[in-house]
C-alpha cells in the first residue's frame, strides 16, 4: 500500500480512484505533515492524531499505531504537500473536507503553542483542500472550543 501511494504521489501510478486504505493512509500522512510543520513532532500532537484516526476510521490502538507509523514513513518520503491534498480533495466530498480542516486545526493546537509558521502552513493546506477561508476559520474555532 505504501509503495502504491508513493507512486501516486510521485506521479508514476495510474489515476484510478484511491482505495479506502490509500485514502486513509494519505489522510494520516497529511496529519503527520501538519504536526511536523513546526519541526517539533510533539507527543501531544501524536496523541491527537491517534485519537482522530481511531475515531474517524474505527481503529483499535494497535491498528492506529500501525497506520500512523506507515503514515510517518510516507510523509517523510513524499515529494510535496500539494500531491497529498490533491489526492484527498479528489477522494473526499467538500463537507467532509471541512471536518478534515477541523481535525488538522486540532493537531496544530494540540501542543498549546501557536506558531506563525504552523498557522500559515495550515492555511495553505486547507486552501489546497478546497476549503474556503471562512470555513477554515470556523473549523479553527470549533477545534479551539472542542
């Protein structure tokens, strides 16, 4: 699965729709990339990623840890963020992308430190996912209060 998704990200695989497993891995890798945006992959961010993956995909703790480990490897080897967001944008309806934006904001806010670099990066990612600035702002507010 990892090799297939890396081929897609590098543009060397077919343009068939993402399988459920590929979409899940791409989403998890994007979460890891957002968490690493400030060059501090904090344990609080990992815990939020795990909780989000468990809830979103109905996984148990070991399945979640395995998915996150695979996502960490994919993220480290992926060429750029645009390709992640393009795959997700194609596979996920707009309404669900709003929920993704909220999840990504939860990750950024997990360590109780807001860095300008993280905010800028997340605004870019959310925009690449096709989520409007207004909806992203509302997602951030929900993440802060939830």
